[in-house]
C-alpha cells in the first residue's frame, strides 16, 4: 500500500482489533540508518515495537513492579 509515495505495507502487522478503521504501521525496532531512510521520509505514524527496550529508564520501570510486589509480600 502506498501513502505519499511510501510503501506502508512493508512489515505491517494488523492482527488485533482497533477502536477505529484507521491502522498504524507496526514494525520491530530499527537502527538509525533504517529509520532515516525508510521511516522518517514518510512522516506517518508508526509503532516501533521494542525500540526503547534497552533504555535504562525502561529497564528500571520494568523492575519496579517486582520490587513493589516483593514489599507487599513481606
């Protein structure tokens, strides 16, 4: 599917119902070169699954649930 000259169907996953008929492309994490070449020029919404998973703040946030759960159990 082309949108503004960009192929938005490459890597598109639509396997769940949405609140509207509008769909947002979903892709796995990409490197900076891929983002600059394939994603930024399209200027359309996109979900990059796992893109920030290695950020320290994301990792800390994931551990917070375990921490508070251990407090509740003591």
